[in-house]
């Protein structure tokens, strides 16, 4: 009888252990499934973050290239502005030379006119002198 009781007790213990084992296996499968879902979500989040990082990196490179172009354009604009200013100074200096030349030319024309008038006066005097000599010779 004791063997039957022992066997019944062992069978009942074995059933309990099997029930515990099945419960543990069910919990294990549930946790494994949850971990797989969490891992898949983590992989998806990481891949999404990597894609966003790559996009940001590409945008940053484009912005740096655009900044370099703007810097070159700004430098060119500064150079052009300086060149225009330099050319303006050259033109102003040339204009001053032209004004000075015009002043000298006016003075030269005035002197030429005075010299012509003086020459005409001297020619008249000479002519008068020659006429008076001719009259005195006659």
C-alpha cells in the first residue's frame, strides 16, 4: 500500500512538476517573444537613426559646399568692389590730368592768341615803317 501511495504521491508530484515546467516554458516563450519584438523594434529604431544620421550628414555636406560657394562669391564681390574702387581712383586721377591739360591748353591758346596779336601789331608797325621809308625815298 505504501508503494501505491508513494507512487501516487510521485505521480502527483510529477504532474505538478510537469505543470510547473509547462508554465515555465509558456512564460519563457512569452518572454522570448517579447524580447524578439523588443529586439526587432530596437533594430528598426537603430536603422531609422542611422538613416537620419546619413541624411543629416549629406545635408551638412551640402550646406558646407553651399557655404564654400557663398564664401567664394563674397570674396569675389569684395575683390570686384575693391577693383571698382581702384578703377574709380584711376579715373579720378586721369580726370584731374585732363583738367590740368585743359588748363594748360587754355593758357597755351591764350598765349598763342596774344602772340598773334603782337605779331599782327608788329607786322603793322613794320608795314607802316616800310611805307614811311618808301615815301621818304620818293
